[in-house]
């Protein structure tokens, strides 16, 4: 005869559509998390490099200013390191910080990947501006300002001297 406590563990919940309820003592089945393969590779990389350097989890933890249990969680792919810890790990283990970042946070790959430059031809009015050294000298256009203007020129549009001055005032006003 089953006790009430044992029956309560497997009580059917209408929301779970027949799935057993857990009382917190058993481990719930885990679903694969997005990016978990990257974390597994990160865990293996950390463990391998730590072993290659002859460090224990405790000694690495002391170097990094964290607990040894945190290192164990990282090496078992149960936690992701913070951004600050990624920097310290890269330094302590002699690893590429960018690689660690991408393994820990695969979603960041799109942000840190180099973006291919799309170059389009500048309109004739923008081309005339870049060739008009007297005009550029008169308004004391610096190399950085010319670079900004070139980026704007890729966007297109007709450039007049009046618009050039307005753009320069805006660019120079930015702190």
C-alpha cells in the first residue's frame, strides 16, 4: 500500500497533461539548452588547459578570485562564466578571450564577427568634395571628419556646401 506522500509525488496535474509532479527531491529531466554544445566545448577546453598548466581547480580558483566549486561547475558545463571571468580565464590559462566568449555565449558571434564592408560608388557631388582640397582646407576638415563624411557619402544623396557645413557642425558638436 502506497503512502499519501508517495502518491502526491506522482499526482497528475492538468497543466502538465499527465506528466508526473516532482516534490523537489528527485532530479527533473533536463531539456537540451540552446548553446549547450558550445558550453560543453568550453568546459572541455578549460579543463584541458588547466590540466596542461598543472593547476588544480582550487589553485585556478584562487588565481581567479572565485570558489573551486565555481570552477567545477564551469568544467562540467553547468554554468557560464561572466564576462569579467572570461577575461580572467583567458589571461590565467593563456587562451583567446574571443574564443572563450563565443563558446560561452554563442549568440554574441553575430555581434563580434567582422562585417563585410559594402562599398558603393560615391555620388559625383561627394567625389567633388573629396577632391576639393581648397574647400576642405577652408573649413579645416580633419582626416577623421573626412572618414565620417566618406561613410555618409556611401549612404548617397546630393551634397552641397551648405549641407557639408551642416554635417561638419553636427560631427564637431558630438562630445
